[in-house]
């Protein structure tokens, strides 16, 4: 799959959003004790990026992320 097409096509991203098994093949994603949720810091650590990079992506793409579903806590 061409990465540029994936970046540009929300429909294509939605079609592969459920395929999370590849993430575990890269490395384990640490989760909170409930086994389902992660913090913004955990996501940043997993992808080896700064916290602000994740926050910026969430800000720019909140509607799409919440439709997949991403939830935020205050």
C-alpha cells in the first residue's frame, strides 16, 4: 500500500483502522490496567515521538480519531 495514498485518503485509513495486529509485531503497546486505554504519553513513547507531536496530530484530526473511536478524558 502506498503510504502517500493512505495519508491522503480517510476512507482508506478507515478500511485498515481495525488491523492493529501489526503494532504488536513491532513492539508491545503498554496499556493502562484496564487493558484497553492508553495515555497520550504512552502513545508518544510507543511511536518514539514527542508528546507535542501527538497532541498536534490529535488537534488536527480530532473528528477522524474520535470516529474510530478515540476518547479523551479531562
